[in-house]
C-alpha cells in the first residue's frame, strides 16, 4: 500500500507531497512551531522534519511499540501523547517527552483513544469504551480521575477542542447517522453542527478559530474504514458554509487527529493508492 502525506492550503487549493512510502502510515500532527510532522506507522511514532527533506526518524517510545493513530503534541510542544496497547492489550493513553523517552500512563481505564489537548495544556479529551458504551471523556494531562462529558446513547468519537477552550467538537450517531456535534467542556450545551446525508467524522477546529476541518464518507458508510472515496470538508465554526477542500482515496488514517498548521494556512493529511 502506498501512503502519501500531503500538505493542503485551503485558500489556494495548492498541495505538495512531503512524504511517500510503500508502508501504511497514518494521522499526521503538525508541531506547534510549524517545523515538523508526527505520524504513526508499523506501531511506531515517526517525526518528519519539513525543512530538511530528510527521511522520517523514529521517536523512541520505549515499551510502547503498538501505537495506533491517536497521538498528538502538547500546546507548548514539549510533550507527545500516544495511544498504545503494548502494556494493557487495549488502547491506553500515555505521555512522554516530544523527543522520546519512557511513556507515563495517563488513563487508568481501557480502552481509551486520545484525540484532543486543551489549549492551556491541562486536559486531554478522548474517546473511551466503558460498560455503558462509547463516550467522550476528559482527564488531567498528568492523569487522575476521568470525567465523562457525553451521554444519551450512540457512538461518540473524535473529540477536539476549540482554540478558546470553551467547546469540544466530536462526531456521534446519537441522532441516527454519524454527524458532527459540539459540547461545552463541562458537558452542557450540546449542539448538532452538521445534518446531511454524509457520514461525518473527526472534526478539527483551526488554531485561529475560523474553520472546522472534517472527514466526510459517502452515505451509508458504517464505521470509519480505510480505502474509501472520501472528502475533507471545511465549515464555519458556528455551523454552515460547508465546502469540500479535497476529494481523495483514504478514510481511516487520513485525519484522525489534529492536523492543522499552527498558523491555520494549511493542514496535513494522508491519502492512499488505489489497489
């Protein structure tokens, strides 16, 4: 399978491929200083420096060698968060230094999949499967007791913070089909933000607060599979104004986690070659 990491500029539509490989790679994050991307592949986490053009370098994640595509970088750029099953057999959230080190466990309960970091760096938002289903939770970035944010039945996934820290966007099928929603960080004021015939996943508010990027599958798609014809769409932060930025062959792994450039002029995504 050929994978390509692509940088897209919404204002112009310009694109450039910054990394191509025959391996399966997923989920690019952009560093807060704008100089490198982080992505996963083969259970490991990799760093791609954008200026040098050098080959990606593995970040040492210690015992955590079964990382999935739910990882990210702290707002101050000092810490990496990963979701890995090496220790527990199910996805568990850990943090470590951005340049590598021994992972420190954050979530006591599993399975848990990281998706968002609050702008002040104090809180992590994640999707988690517990006895009563799949919901959105938060926890302190150093660990502690988790707080359940959503309720009401259905599947909840992909939480990501707005840059002002007041809202968490997510996707849920609580209304029937998978659509985008937002909720205040205390769990109040839940609002549906899309309502169309597409199956919508993984909303990511831009750092400047002017847009939300998300992945749109064709109607009737179940789950969030890979190797599908999908669109990356942009919408206004208060709803509406939806437009397609990119149509691609992708899906799972394309934009599972925050992927905006820090200046909001571009985003990174992964596309795959058709079989």
